C-alpha cells in the first residue's frame, strides 16, 4: 500500500477529477466509506446517539454525507450535526432531506455514544483557531471517536503535534494512508486505521513510500522444490561474538538457520552452543567470508579493524549491524545496494553525524536521503522500522511493538535478514522488508502470549513459524 503526503494526495485528487470523476462524487464516496465502518463496528446504529462535527471544506463535506446517510438509512436514537462555521458546499443535500443542523455543541450532545470528527483535514499547518480549538477541548466521555481522514488538529506529515488534537478510536482515510497514519508520534492518535477507496486509480499514486504488506513478499515462502538440498538455500556467515559477547553472534546464527538458510557459520571467539551452527575463529573471518552467500558483520564484534577491508573485498550481500556500525561511523561505505545497514536511532546518529533527537525528528526524510546519498540499503530500526533503498523508495513496517525493546532483538533481526538473503541473494528489495515484517510480527505474537515485559530475544524465534504462517495467509 502506497503512502502519500498531503501534497501528493491533493495532486491525485486533481488528476482524478481530470479523468471525469467530479469532486462531489469523490466526497460522496468518502462519506460512504465512513458509514461502512460505522455499520461494521457499531451495528445496530439505531441504538446509538451520534454527533457529527463538521468544519468547512472537503472534510466537513464528507461529514455532511455521513449525516445524510445516517439520517435517511439508519434512524439513530439521536443524530446531531454541528457546523463549526460556514457550511460546506453540499449543505443543500442535507437540508433537502430535512436533517437538522446545529451551530454549537450542547450538554445533551456530550452524551453521544459515537462522535464523527469531520472538523479539520490534512491541510492543517498550525494550532487550530476558534471555534475549532474549543470544539477539540470539548469532552465526550461516553463516545467512540471516528475521525474522517485524520484526527482533527493532527499534523499530517507525522511531525510532533504540540497543540490539542483529537485522539480517535478509528480513522477512515481515503485512497492511501498519510505519514501521520503510520508513523509515530502521531499514528497512535489515529486508533485503528481503515483506508477506503473512493475512485482514484492506483496508477496515479506515486510509489516512493510504501507500507509493508505480506502480499509484497509472501511468494518468497512458497513450497520448496522436492529436489532441494542444504546447498540450495545458501550459506550465511555471521561475524561477531568477541569475548564476553558470544551470545549475540549465536542468536544471529540461530535466527538465520530458523529463517531457512541451508548452512550457517558463526565466526566468534568461542563455538556457539547450538550444534546446528558451524564455527570459525574470529581470526579466520576474511578467509571464511570468501565463499559464503551472505555476510552479517557486527553482533557482539567489539572494536575491529577488519570491517572496512571485509566490505571492500566482498561482492555478496553484507549486513552491517551493532558494533560494526560503530566501527564504520565516519568512514565511507562502498556504494552498492547490497550493503545493508541496520542501525537503531543512536547508531544512526553516529552514522549521520547528528544527535539522536535530530534522527527522531524526521526519520522518513533522513532514511530516504541517507540511502540515496550513500547508495546503500538502510534499515532504520524503531517503532515502524523504515527500509530505505538507494533509489529513494522507503518501506514503512507496521509490525512490532515495545515488547521487542530487549537485548538481542536486533541480533535476531540481523540473522533473519541473513537467513532469507542466503536463499534469495538477488531479491534484496523483497527480502529485507519481509524479514523486518516477520521480526515484528513474531514480537507481536510473543507479546500476546507472554506479555510485553516477559519477552526475550530468543522468544521471537519461537513465534517465527506462526509469523510465517500469518504472512502466507
């Protein structure tokens, strides 16, 4: 699913109208998508008291379509439509069916069980003025909030919103999600996101930012050929595990095996405890790397002077993580897309020579520009991990949560990427988003069964088979 900025969405709407779909029809379709959600989530609507708050412009116009549909089709227990200021252009359609309209919220309306927020759309660029500010501050203690397009007052570009805004239980947006719908700090205010199609052809949508979905990479997990053997699925080499940190490399190696690599060797100070993993001493890493399908450098590596020579000598895909990222901070990476960097925000700050706060301020912009400028693949970890490619395309990952904030989680991700790349070394643009999605999905499943506080890194491997099953289906 493509993710569009406000400016891109405005251009898509304009071009859709040029194709012969008038704005009034797009608005009508948008209102229907909201009503469909209301029916799906709250039936029977006849038992609800519903308040619809409408601003001016298209957002308020969508709200009026919702009001008319509810009034003529569902006969709620109570239905109030409140206009914040001058009515949208389609007010006549509401008046024609006799639906009453109000100019303020009364105490009775504050008992609503559903509030449809159609006050402010995606074009907001500063604090809401009156009367919107007062409406946003009005309490509705009994209500479930359904936002039209975006919760009112929220910045649509995913920048932090410091002024009052709606926190919705559901948000219905149209054609494609916007950055605020899928990226923190604003995504949490959107509740459950539903994307409704209103008539714009997919061919009009730019594809530079994409929401990761199983349909994009499920084919990687098709049934294996009956003639397959271990050599069919590649040989991954994990380089790390210096004294005192051998567990990091072992976890990455085990994750690569669990993801399906045919063979995995771990270069570390001590042999890993898992009998399925082969072992080479760290001193042999450059020789060991020569014939492997994919390299993963960094889990528990410590300070090492061989990272740069390994990168310069290798031609196969290389994943750079953890200590190897610290070693490479300030150095020049070879410019090739099959070098994959997997930093958390602190590591990204060192790579980009900025503060962690600056990294977090606009992760999407930074990830895109860094991958393009350095001509590498970047996995910027965190809530909604970003996968950026040298051509400027960025995948936004929707899976994962706070249960994964535990030591070793990043090592597991490195191993998952390595294990899948060992099988598909020429399909990096599908493999990396798939591994990140599965990593997060396994974390979600683990949290559901074990609780957020109790998840440890190796639990992710326990739930990986179920995550793969979910991806396939």
